[in-house]
C-alpha cells in the first residue's frame, strides 16, 4: 500500500498563534513530500516541495517565513503556519512520493485550518 | 509550461448512467505522466491511475476506463454504470520526467443521484 496520514485533521486557532501540521508516510519511505493548499471548490495549489534532509523549495508567492517546512526523516514532514491569520484558513494537503522511479504522489487526508 | 484543462466544471447524472470526464493537457516534454485522482467530500485525494506518455494502451479497471490519445492530447476517464458513491471531484494531473511536480486541472465535480 501507500498510505499517507496527516495530523491533525482539523484545527481551530486564534489569530497570531502558530499551528503545526504533520504528514507521515506510514508504509513507505518518502524522499520527497509536497504541501498543497486548496480553497473551497478550487484545485490544489502547490506550496512547496520538501526533500528529506534539505531545505524546502517554495513556489512563487509562498512566504517561506510564514509557512515553515521541515522534512526531518523519510517518513515525516511538518508544515508550521506561523502567526496565523484568518486569510490562512484553508485546507492543507500533503503528498508523498515513494521513490525516484515513479512520479506517483500519494495524498494525505488533509487538514482543515480555521483561524479565528 | 504544462497545462491541464478539465472543461467540465460539474456533471450531474442519474445512477447507472455512463459518464465521461474530459482531460486535455499541454506539455513540451516528450516523456510525461498523466494521473487521475478522486476527491470525495471527505477531502482525501485517492489515486486512481497513472499513465506514461509512451504507453497509449487504454486501461479498464472494473467500472472505470481511461482513454489516452496522444494525437489529441487527451486522457479521458469513463465511469460505467455510475453509482452514488462515485460522487466526488475528479482531478486530472500531469507531471514531467524526473523529479517534477504535478500540474492539476481545475477538477470536475460529479454528482450521481439515485
């Protein structure tokens, strides 16, 4: 299988606080993980590509200091939304790619963030 | 630059009808990969299929079938005898060779009513 989990599935926080979202590949090692953001009834927007042991590559327009990504191991990547504001409220989805021989990304169940 | 177009925003069908979701792509890569993902109301994207650019053989998996035609740059998805559980947003996606990222279409919302 290729199972990816995310925690938490839902989080509500106050404006100004930081929120950490975890993405884990449960039954495989993922050298690359991706973080997406999805607005209601919209497609997925790639935020950053995360490779284990190195700095994440952010897409244009995504603030590095706002969305901190850490990929400390082959099975775990974290996204920290720092000093969250209501406009950061969204559905955040991670994905993991098994290895270099395939481009298939397997997605986590997503985290719905609501910033009050 | 890569681009994926899913012209159908929403499709409504009645159970047991067949439905085809269209996907047209643009890429300059000679090697590329095409995907379909299903996103039910729960939000999780479920991987359905991956097709390499050098393999134009159509594929059937149960009620699902995919028609890949390089001549028209299309990778259409057909659900036969649709069921209510098929209701979801379906995304077509494209990636280039190597360590490239996925380019998603805007998705097609399929609503299957009893």
